[in-house]
C-alpha cells in the first residue's frame, strides 16, 4: 500500500518499510507513532484528509543533520567573509503499518 502523509508541514510519500527523516518529534527511540493526516491512500484522495486511516511508524533515531555551510561574501570587501553553520534536528522513522 502507498500513502501520502503530512508531518511537520511537509508531505511524504511512504510505503511499508520506508525510512523517512521528519522534523523533530517529541518521542524516544523505540516508540510507536501514529500519523492521522493521510492525504492519499493508493488511489483514494482525501478532502483534505482521509478519515479512519492511520499510518503507524517506529522511531529509530533522534539526532541532528550534517552541518550546512552558509557563506556570506561582499565583493571587494575582504573583511566581511563569514562562514556560519546550521544543524537541523530530525527524527528518523520506519513505517511499519498502513491502514
């Protein structure tokens, strides 16, 4: 079964066994998480969500992504070269059941 779910303002296309990285969720490793905001299931499309359908997943890991380099540069001004970094927290989830 295929589904499209909405988590943290983003949409994810999932099947059973898929591992996805979502915005950080308050939970610990090994917890079971249910997603109620299912937009599509196989060929059924919700308006905006399907009722009575949930997607179940298991939390594998909480962590931070690799650091993203942000480089600010102003031409002809050598003193304003600045390098900053940012690490976005995430939660890795494995989809176990769709139904």
